[in-house]
C-alpha cells in the first residue's frame, strides 16, 4: 500500500509542533534521543511504543543502551515522512 | 566495580563456542544480528533479554527495526569483553 508523503509545509508544521524532534540530514526521517532514569524506565517506555507500533502496523527504527533510546521514524512506503510517523511521534510524547 | 577482561584465549574460546557471534573490529565487543519472522517475535525475544539484563545488571547495546535485532555486547567496566558478555550471549541463544 502506498502511503502519502508529507508535503514540505506539513513536515515543517510537524517539526514546529514537536520541537524535540529533528529532521534527519536527508530530510526523509525524524529523529529523537530520549534519556530516562535507568534501563527499567527506558524499557517501560519502549514497551508502550512497541504495543502502539504493533497495533498501528508501523514500526520505529531504534537503538537502546541502558537509559538511552535513539528513535528514527520514517515510512518506507512513502519514501519519507508520512502521517504515520507524525502519529507515532505524538504517541511517544504521551508515553513520557 | 572493576570486572576482569577476558584473556585472549578466553575470548577465542568464546567465539569458537558461539560461531554466530563476531568480534567487533576493535576487539572490544561481540556482535550478532538476529532475524525473526516479524516484530512480534523480535519483541518477544527482546523482552526476555531485557529481563535477563535487568536481573544481571548488565545491559546490551542494541538496534531494532521490525524483525531485525542487532546486538553489541561489551563491558565498560572491563574496557572490553568480560564473563558478563559471555553469559548474556549464551542466554540470548537459549531465548531463540
């Protein structure tokens, strides 16, 4: 299924809405590094995201070591950012 | 707490025991990429590892996207590989 790519203005609005997120250099993804008190807290967050991801059938690229979680969101079917990434980024903020 | 670094012969024995694991270029870590059927299966594996990690107070560096899990094991307190990494790698194999 093809997914609509965000227009430039939609992307700019998203970045304005979510100032903690940065546009990746190639413009095709948004990234954020989360830091927690410890692994337990980081893993609790990641589990909530995992449940969201499975339900939404949209999955993050992410790296974890101890209390740090580095997230990259992009939509391969859109060759860039889509509304799915926007929704997931917003969901992550509610899990903090 | 200082943790003993594996000797060269201990490291070589570990790599012989776990042929799916590779020594990182700098020799300070072992790495393995796991591939699963889907995100659900990957996440199930990662949760088992997370419980192990928290109990052992030794945490992996890992990257996940959908069904792929890239793991790096090293012990900062040993400036390289220790028995903790060997134990965690063995544990991961039992979770497959």
